[in-house]
C-alpha cells in the first residue's frame, strides 16, 4: 500500500495551493490531497513577488506564462531597488543574474575592485544586465546563447496576490485537490507517538489524514514546536499591506526603502501599486504604522490596509512526526523568498518522500537541509539590517550592534578581507546576489585577489568598459516594460 | 577603501614529484606576467613516490586549464584512457562490479537506480552497470572521445586517464621551465623561522645555499619537511578505518589488449591494483602489515601478474590520514606531505588538484590573512574526509569470511558521516549528499550496489508505478546505450592512431 494515502494541507495561501498542486501532480491517484482553507480572505492582498526559481515549477504545474501574467495582472521583475539602506540617500540594485564575467579565470569583482583601488569607479550595476534594463524601465526575456550578453540575467514576476491565489486554487482543483473550509477547533493527537491523527473543525467535523502540511503555523502549538529566535538580527514583526492605484511608470522591479523603524516597498502591478510597510513593533505601534502606510499611497488607496504578523525565527525542525511545516511566507519578505521556500520545501519533501509511515533518516536529512537553507537566507536578510551606517533611530542602532550569526560573521569577514565569497549552490541567493548586497550595503574589501593584477590594467579597463557599454546597448534595444507586456499578450484586459 | 594587494614576490616549492611539478605548472600559468619568482627545489638523490597513476575525470579540467593538448600529454606519459574501476572479490569471493565514471542512464533528469532496484528481485533486468555507457563499452575494451559539444546523453559519459606519474612530472617540468620556473637541484637541510611570528623565512641547502621566499609549498612527501618538521602541525591517523599501511609495487610487461579501466582485486590482507599503460602494466599490493609479511605480499603480487615482471618489487610504507591543517602561516602542503589515502579510488592526484584550486581561489597577499587560511583549511580538509568515507565503504560493506582483515573491517566502527549515509541508503535506496562532495550520487550508488548493500525500502514514487512500464523504460535505456556504443572504438586502435608513445628503454620503465 502507498505509505501516505492522504495529505491535508493547511492554509489557503499561495504557498498552500502551490504545495497541494505539486503533491497532487507527483502522487497521482495514490494519494488524496485536500486543502483546509483557514486563511482569512482579507489577509490575501497586495503583491506577491517571486524569484527566478519559479520558472522551473510553473510548467510542471501546467501554467503558461503569458496566460498567468494576464490572469494575475502581473508584471516582470528584474530585481529590486534598495534605497536608504547603507545610509540615507544611498541606492543599490539587487538584480537577477550575473554581475560581469570572469576575466583571465579571476572572478569579476576582483577586477572591479582593482579599478576602484586605482580611483576608477564605474558603478557595479553597470555590469548587471538586469540592472541596466531595469534602470531604463525596459524588459525582454533573456536568451540562452551563452555568448550573448542577453544570457547573463534572469527574471521573475510580481503577481496580484488575490488573483494568484485564485489561479493556483483553480489549478489545484483541476488536478484533483479538494478544498475544505473551516476553522480548526482542536488537533487530535495519537496518544502513543504524538502524531496528528485528525483536525477537529469548528462545528465538530473531523479531518483525518496520514500526513499534514502546515503553511499557516496552525499546528505549532499542538506539536510544541520550538523556535530558533532571529529577533536580534531580523527585528521586524509586523507588516501593513495596502493597494493603491497604478502609477504612471511601470518599472520592472520593486522599490524597497529603509525606514527609521523597518522598511517600506512599492511594487508595480498592472492593476494597482502594492504598498507594504514592514516594521518592528518594539519601536512603532500598529496604529501609527497604519497611518504611515496610508501616507505612502498618497491618497490613492483602493481599500483599507491589512495588518499581518511576521515570525522572527524558524521552527527548529520542519518535519515533525507526520507534519511538514512550510513557514516561508511568515518570515520577513525583504528578499521575496516566500514562494521559493514553499517550492524547495515541497520538492525536497518529494525527494525524501517517506518509504513508510515512519522514516527517521529521511526526516532528519530533510530537517538538516531545510534548516541550512533557512539559516543562509536569514544571513542574507540580516546583512541588510546589519551592514549600515545609519544611526538615526534606536531600531538601526540595535541592528548595527547585535552580534552576528557565526556563519554570516565569517562570510562578511572573508569578503571584507579580499572580496572572496564561498556560496553553496543550495542557497537561496548565489554569489552574484551576495555581491550586490555586500557591496550595496557598503562592505568594502581591504584588497582584492592578487591574481587580478596579472592582467594588464589597460586590458582590464578596456574589457570592463566594453562589457558595460555592450550591456547598455543591449538594454537600450529592449522594449519598454509596459510595451513588452502589451505586445506579448500578457496585458490584462482593462477592468 | 580598497587598496591593491601587497603581492607575494616569490614562491618556493620543495619537492619535485607529481605534486611539486603540478604546483609549479599552475603557479607558472597563474603568474603568466612573471611578476612572482617561482622556484622548485628537488634532489636528484631522493627518489619520488609516483603517487597514483590512475586518475578521475576532473584531471581533464586540470590539463585544460593549463592549455595542455590531450594527445601530446598521453604520448609524453605513456598514457591510456580510463572509464572506471573494476572491483574483484570485494563484496565476496568470486563477485565483481564496475564503478564506472559518468552517470548511469541516458537522461540526467531520470535517475534509473530506483526502477532498477524495484525490478531487480523479479529478475531479468541485468546488472546495474548494464545501464552505464561507460561500463558497457569498457567491458568491450572500447572508448569514446566525444566532442565537447556532443551534448545530450553524451553528458552521461566521462573518462580519465592512466599514466606514468614520473613521466607526468617530467612533462609538467618542461611546461614549467619554459614558463620561467627555476629549478634547483639540492637537498634541504634546514628551515629558518622568523622569530616574531614563526613564518618560514628561508631554507638552507646541503651545499650551503640559503634561499628566501614569501610563500612556501611543501611537496616533500610523507615526511612533510616544512609542514610537519618545521611547523609541527600534527597528523590525524586514520588507520583504525583504513588499516593497510604498506604497498609493494612492480611493473610488468603489457599484454595485447589494454583495458580502458583500472582493476582492484581484494586479497586476503589488502588489495591489488592493475593499471594498464601503453608500455607496461603497473601493479601493486596494498596490504596491512599486521596480517601479512612484506615477503609474502611480494610473492602474492608476483604470482598474480599478467606478464613478465620488469623490476624487483619495491615496498612503500605509509600511515593513512592527513595533517590537521594543510596551510599554516606561509606554507601550504600538497600531495603526500599533506596526507595519504590509499589509491583505491585513484584520488591522490585529484587531492593535489583540489588543494591547488582552493589555494588559487584564495591566494593571499603578504598579509596572509588568517581568514583566508581558515577558509582554505575548511575547504581542503573536507575533501579528504569525504574521500576517506568513500574508500572506507569498500572495506566496511563486505561479506568475506576468509581472512581476519575482512572480518575486522566488517565489524569496525566507521565515521559518523559514513554511518549516516549507509543508514540513509539502507532505509530507502536514496543517496545522501553532502555539500562539496567529490563523489556524487552515481559514484556512491555504483559502490553501494556493487558491495551488495541492499536497501530495505524504495522510493514510493517509483514503487507506485506499473512494473511493466518501468521495465519498458529500462529496456529503452539499454537500447539507447547500445546505439551510442556503436560510435565507440577499440581503445588500442584509438591510442595507435592518435597518441602512441615511443617505447621507453626498460631502465626507465622501472617505477611502478
């Protein structure tokens, strides 16, 4: 018999539907997949930003890109622009894809740092194809020919959250997933081993399953989940979301600005602009924050703002008894990691799909790999808050002064010595992303790889100038983002 | 504010074996502007231990990075192709399996071992290696040398080489000297340390010369002249897990057909290697001195040669393990100076290559930042640990009952990292992967299945599929491999046509 013949996914968010569909498609008729929709519909609002890994999943779920973009009023995303992070008035771009290219087998950043050491300072983002196009508000999909500059970047999407959830839900139902609605009144545990046997819903009905997937934190209390506390490094625990009217410009990126008690972002969609305000409730009360988010929309608000809570940490284990925890969208969304974490979490679960009801080696490996993934993401997020010269509020002083996680401390120290980075290929963000954030946040290496000096300085200067020029020329030839959406059939009909 | 590095002006390499000349060649290539003086000291009085004449596929990247032409290299080193390693009598007497390079199957997205495991008990699906192009053509003494852009199922194919390590060192010496590396024939008799920080300042030679350098690379062999004798870094002894501590080696005459694979045959007190080169076959018996004398080991070896012995058997002694650090102060150790793992999986040259890669990714300036040294040690040490686990697996997972060594190995405790892998595989037939693993899932699978470690369960996602459909899929894989095998050619014919080496006088063919 198939070991897990029934799975209940708890949530109703994008993560929950995406997980349920992935499971249903992989398991076919061997397993019945149901989703318990406990999510308050009002909580699903604003934008959901994704990262390029979603390209791998969409075709597996049967989505066609242009149709999905149209149905979700989506826009394309080349990265994000960060303002006021390292210091007030500062700006950097964290784009998808590579920064420059190796020269004489020496990684790009060393050549760039070498020019900087000689007093020549081309912007780092001049060497990012994504940033060059974003700056011009232009967009075209990359090409696969590795000789082309157009192969050096990648992209993702911003979706209207409500419409994306509707699309994912419809897709799940079409794949045989059943929707159940209700609120959990009680969690029924197996008295011997503490496995979850059933969810008791308000009204008394029971929902039994062999396996539960919790996308909403609904089982944490019943399972006695312990949390690794991240609040020293990631202080934000609240988020206001508000939809405003669409703006005249349609940049292919979100604007993320540091604020004296957190950060705020504006994300362009076809039908609206999503305003988010993420902050730390130790320094700012929810009402004042709610007033602030309204000022961000400058009178264009389309509805009342919605308040969400964020978790400042992660569960110590993600696969506990017969429950899988997917808390990705509950943590600080600064790097838009929510969908990605659900995707890797559920893919990893399938790769470790238990051979029997109990499979301790699989669960142990799942927990090790997932813990590692979350901790490296924590490091990336913590870097934004820590590496700053801001001292204009208690919030920033606290962020600057908190002792760093050891893994991040080592990574910063190695980079600060001579621009070296060792980033695992199982991390959320690769070397180029780390480079953008480290340099963008003002971490300045003492020196660079001595082997960069072997290339004649004039050759380096020429090669970099050529690269930036070629990228600019290619970016200039791209259509405007808005025009691309219209021409590719991805534009939503006027509503 | 970023400043230019305070560049290292001179590198002194101690020892001219494979490790020394590999290091010299890489240094010469990296400092092509000759901004750094590179010197290698070797003594013509001290023999070198030709570490491992068999290699694994990443060696090709090493040669490519140096711009070395494959055929030139094979001609100069009496080299042959290697598609894998065949193991005899390891799991039990009379059993054999191949650890082929490359990846089994024809599609990187579709792993075939779970379907194979599922159908194995029902019979009629053949051996696991029947699904490896490498193994299929290796058994026919054929090879393929696909063009770099062949793509598709050819991405599942891989190869390395067998070569004479002494000739390879000589080949790299010519490469290095042309590119400005200075060679000193001399014997190091003393090391001067700087009093303030213990850095190596200079070496003294027997003839009275004193040679200074900013940076030192210790390739002096087992004794570790700099890393151990001068810097006293310490050694982790792994004899508990890998009890073999000697080897006896002898070359013999080549036979008509050169097999494109290494053979490793388990013996009562260790195992015997067989490495076919163009001009001879390298042979050796790696053994545990607790269980057999040098003379008995030599007699066993001499009784198991393909052709006439070309020299007297020579005994080497070693302690398996590695230094606690491979980089200390201004000195990096490579090759035997860094550690020793028996050549069962042909990893000696690879470990040199990997350490050089890490070193040049983290190449220091004269401030020798501790953070670089720490990072290098972290990366380089874990390479040794992973390979150790892989080699230990061959000993641990055996069902031989004919000799005390094999009973000891079956019962010995193993490193936790390997115990976790074994438990994981036994549970579901899945392979645990650690970051920075040299040997990937296909390598572990070949040896786990070859050593007859049978999992209790399988992947439920495969178990739920219709067995007839799985059978048809596997048949399809074999048909595709058979079609690809048509474009292979006999190994000897390829060598004769593209890279035949001149015969060597017997005296030069002595080292095994």
